[in-house]
């Protein structure tokens, strides 16, 4: 015999621990006894289960249709029996409820079914709780405390609800310990994701955007807009900004007095250096701004959009050829192609970077429409003042330069944003670049040149 009071007490204890509403508990008990009857007796029977929410008493009855002649005793009862057991007023077609006696076998099966269903209800309830809690926080920043660490993720408690931060979504596999407070970005919230209902990240471009929103009041107030973000998490980022107020300098506002605002963001990103550039609706100007402090000799942007029959944008081809001074090609590319990748992702187009000499060899038209003219480019003092460096080609007594570098912009994936550092086209070009370095035996010189350039590159943005 089922002890309803004990069963109810045990289930309510679990429900309170999991913070599941009582209604779900009673619904689980009713569903469990119903399924047990269907399995133990008759799957076609219509069962009613009543639970006294105070005492825990459980009663089960099956519905029987009153008929003249019984053909299915599990679903029907004769008129004479119905009159005898229930009321003389019963007529053919009426429905009567017959109490079900609890045998030991049926009771055991019922309790097992209730247990299974309650577990399922608790899981569903927890999922709904997580979904309802985090849905209003979608695409926002949250902070929580690390309560556990698994092989692949960190479990973070946010106001009593635990979410996972996967290792691959941390900045350069940063070391995080139990008890640490961690800030992250909510990428996605789902009810049905089997692995993780809440997708969190510290490498998503919008994580940087939201951090800047917190540090720069002009952004949160809508005076300044963050138009585009490109990141190499933990290393460097470029952020394109635009001011809706001509009296507000977007770069100065984002950097802050003495760099205070941008330094706060950099600290949260484990030292990730952030270059603030001015966005421009003119693609040529925007690309030149993004490439700074590299000067542009010539720039040609090819933009083509494809529409369907209804006039909706289906696809777009965006590619740009950029010619830079010979001694600034390596700077435009950066170590392992990082500088060029950041620019390509920031302006969202494929960029082909040529040295001035290689452009001439390839017959590429020099438009002189950039931000350096021929006189300035051929003036050593001007070039040195732009970026105080010696041409690594001069150090080797050669005029050889890398012919061209192509960099593709790729749309960030929903689940993984790390792909920015592994573009196939970029890698192929970098291998060719590395081979040229080895053949000419000036790898060490190149590293020294780039290190020197990067110091002044940092100073360029620090002085903004």
C-alpha cells in the first residue's frame, strides 16, 4: 500500500532543494500513478488520480461507460451493475468512476514511475529556471564566482544559477581558480541545448564592446557608437568608433584621461592591447584609419552587392588592394599576420597588401589616393618621422620585398570566435612569407625590426 504522506514529504524535500514549485510535484504524482496503471493493467483505460495536497492521500479511479452489454470490462460497466454500485439514477451512456485498489505490485510500479517523472520534471524545471533567468541578460555582461572546474570548463555561479565557461572561450587559456570572480559575455540562451543552455565567452568581440560601454559613458548614452570590433584575444584588438556629436572626439573619449578608460578594459582582458580607430562611412578612409600608423600609397576598393528577385541582399563581394611604402609592408602585416587580420576583420573585407615595389612589378596602377604622396614617400626624413625604423631590406643590401599578402574577413561563428586566428588563406600566405624569410636568411633581422616597430606602434595609439 502506498503511504501518500511519506511519498509526498520525500518528494517535497527534493523539490525544495531544487526550488521546484509544488504544483510540479503534484502533477508528477498524478502522472506517475496514471502511467503505472496503464502499464500494469490497461493502456487504453482512462484514469483519474487525486492527491490531497495537505495529507498526501492518493486515490486512483478509472472511468467506465455505462452500457447495456459489456464488451470491454476495462472500459465499460453494465447498467445493472452501475445501478447496484452507484445509483439507481444511472442511465446508459453515463460515466462512473471505479476506485482502483492498490496491490503491492502496482504500488511499487507507481512509486517507481512517480520517481522517474519527478526527476524529469525537476530537470525541466531547472532548465526553465536557467532560461528565464538568463534570457533577459542575453548579449550582456555578467559576473559570477567560480564554484568548480572540470577538464573542459569552469562552472560559474551567478546569483544561485550555475553556467559553464568553456576553456576555449577563455582568453589564451587563462588560469582561473575556484573562488575567483569572472566577468563574461552571454552569447546565447537556449531551452533545448543538451550541452549548455547558456553560451558564455570572454573572447567574443561583443565582450569588448560591452566592457567599453561600461567604462565609457558616452557609449552607453549613445553619443559614441562602436561600429566594429576585431580581436586577437589576449593579444590585440581594434575598435572602430564614431561620434554622433561633432563636439565629442570619439577616440579621446574612449581612451580617457591618461588612458584611464582603455586601461581598465585592457586589464579585464588580461593585457589585450586595444587600438581605437575612427570609423568612416567612406571605405577608403576607414581602411586607412584602420591601417594607421602605416601610410597608404594607393587604395582601390571593389564592392559589389547581389540581390534576389525580390530585392533582398543575397551576397556581397568586398575586396581591397592596398599599396604601402616598401619599408612599412612588414608593419602592415604584423607578426604572424596579426595586424593585417585585425584590419581585415575590422573593415569586413578581403584585403590584398602590396609593397610599392611589388605593385609596380605586377603592373598595379598606383593611384596616389592614400595619405602619403610620392614626394613624401621618397623623403627618408619624412618616412623616419612617420615611423622611426630602418628598412630591413637596406640592412640586407637587397630590394626584395614580399610581393603581396591577402587577408580575408570572416564572419564570427556562433559557438567559437577563435577562428579569427586560423584563416586558411592567411596561413597559406604566411607560409610563403616565412619561406622567403628563410631563403634570404634575415629572420632575426625581421623580428628585431618588428619588435622595434611594435613599440612605436603602441606609442602611436597610446598618444591618441
